[in-house]
């Protein structure tokens, strides 16, 4: 039985953010016990709710893409363009530990939600911002998505393409958003620790552009030294280490070897593939020798792998400890024994609808995955939060509704 480990218990986050990048950071904090109050427009809500109608997000009775980014939060509908809506937000900020936003600098300035203004009502507030391109420079106030700031401008596509296609490869859904969200959640956790130990609140900034550079850091290092080369189409010829290579099986599947310490793994590998005679071949007797004869050995290994299916190689390699892995399809992940054993996928039940499965996230505490909770319906917590948390009366609630400040 999974037990909730609320490492952020008592931490309140006020989130003014839309789409995926920054809301996922809030969702990660909510997974581990933070009270994340998501502020949404009182009529349209977060724009990400509407992607179901475009076919970009999962449809059906439950919007699973929305759930993945916003699970465990509370939703409050506020029109921040009104004086009363902003005043209510400031009341929430006064009791918060973190203000989390994806709004552009010009929008925050127009709404009066800058660092200095919020620190006037809460001097200890941690102010966390997610951007496309950073807070300085000519593009600081330009809108961005992960496909533009991370995948395209950040060099991720160029690094992964490597001559496979003349045209750019398209990104997968929210690929860069979730990488950036992890950085942002880490920054917030570090800021909470700093405040707890020093009393000093921080301003935390993470951009999709910087997250992309970090993700392809090995290639960025080469470029900074002036020796980065855009590789041509991948192939078997000219490789330096045939034991760090991809090989095809008889059923058209692929697997990867990664024997960085090839002398250590070579004897066990040769026996596991049924080619023990290679151990007596002086051409392959050491890492240096295998490098000199890499093309020939690669062909021998490739021919051997083409003699069996991936399932057969899984069985043959099951008792071995050398580093290899199949290239799995995404639809195979949920049934991977390692994923099942570690609780990387969990079920969440929706009353009257059914049970859905979701990834739990990479972080675990005390060997426990996060306990998943549903994402909120649009503005579902508005009235109770204003009454119970902020002490507003029901007569005032009616007035705020009539004026369109809340839904």
C-alpha cells in the first residue's frame, strides 16, 4: 500500500500560470503535499483546458493531459484585471510561501504583480518565474512554447536529428515543458531550503531556452570549445567502439549496447550471444584491438543479433549484468517489469467514469511514489477558499459573482 509522503506539507503556492511548463512545476510540488492554488480566468480558465477540442490533448471523459499537469491543485477563478480580483489575489499571496507564474513581464507589470509589489504584502515570498527566453535581453517579453524556445531555438532538434532528416523533426507533446518544469521545481525547493536556513527569500528564474542548453550540455561544451560538428546520417562504418552501438534483431526490433568499460563486459557478452570463440581471436582481445578492428567486429555482432528476436535476446541477457537495453515503444512502458516494480505508473479512479493510469514522476521519497490526486475542475474551489481561508462572507461572494470578479 502506498503511503502519502508530504514533504512540502504546510507550503502554500499561488500559481498564476497556463499551459504546461510552469503548471507542471506546480503539479510536482502538489504531488508532494504543497497546497497549490491555481488562479484561472473566471470564464475561460487555463487555455490548456481547451486543447481537447483541437485534438492536441487527450479527449474522452477525462482530459488526461490536463490532469497530468495540474493534479492535486485547487482552482480559483479570479479576474485579475479588476481591482477586486487583484485584491483577492494579494490576500492569497499574503499567506503564501511561493508565487509561481508564467506570465510575460509586461503582463505582470500591467497587473501590478511584480516582485516588489507582491513583497509589499509578503516580504518572505519566494517569487518563481518560468519564461521562454529569460528575464533579460531583446526577447524577454516574447511569448514562447517548448516547440519554439526549447526544441527549435535551444538546439535540441538539431542535436537529436544529426542528419537523419533534411527537414526538422517535430517535437513530441510538451517534451521541453516537462524538462523545464523539473528545473523550476528544483529551484523552488532550493529557495524554500535557503529561506528556512537563512531567512532570505529568493527570486527563481528558469527559461525553456536555458533548459534546452542544459539538456544538450555535452554538445554545447563541444561548441564552446569550437569543435562541435553536425554529424551525418548514423551508420555502422567508422565507429570507434562496436560495443557502444545499436543492433537490429530478427523481428525488426533494436537494442543498444553501452559497454564503456568494454574489457570488463566483453567476456560475458561474447558468451551470452553464443560467440565464445571470439574470445580466442586476437583481433578482439582488448579494447584497443577491438577499436582497430571495429568495423569487422560490428558486422559479426550485427549478424549475430539478426539471428534471434528481441524476446529471445531478453531471455538470453536476463541473468547478465552488462549494460544493454531494448528500444522500447512507449506503449510497452506501462508493462515493463521494472516500471511496475517501482510504481512509476499508478491508477487514479474517477467516480462514474472509470480508472485511468498516469506516470507518477521520477522522484520518490522513502521508496514511495507520489500519491496521485485529481486535478481540479475549473474554479471549483473559489467560494470555499474565499470563505474558509480568507474569511469573506457569502453576501460578498454574491456581489463578486454579480460583478464578474469570480465565476
